[in-house]
């Protein structure tokens, strides 16, 4: 279960962050969203993906139980940040 959900969500979120990075770079907002939010989130997603694919990642359910809670909070964190960045970008596009 954990494998399918996270191996699908993390790459999807990474792809969304890369797209957002490209789109934000077209705006000179003065905020520096790319450096302030997107790049750190991208690094976090990449680290999670690397961990999931590492040979040392637990494969038995007893050891996975504690990790699932932590990975879930990471996924929620990434999803919420992507949503907020998408809203910010939409607002910037409307103003332009």
C-alpha cells in the first residue's frame, strides 16, 4: 500500500513543482518564490523519493507502520504547498 501511493504521489508532486518553478520564473514578483519555496520543496520531494527507492527502506509491515504516518504527513505537506503555490501563481497571472 505505501509503495503504490507514495511512488505515484511523490513523482507527480515533483513534476508539479518543476512546472511551477518554470512558470514562476516568468514573473518578476520580487518575492523569489522559486528560491524561497519551490526549490526547498523540490529537494524534500527528491529526498523522499530517494529514500523510498533505497535498498534499506523497510519492506515488512511492522517496520512500515511508523514510517507510513511520517510519509503521510510529508505528502500532505507537499500537496498543500503545491496547492498554495498554484493559487499564488493564478493570482499573479490574473494581475498581469
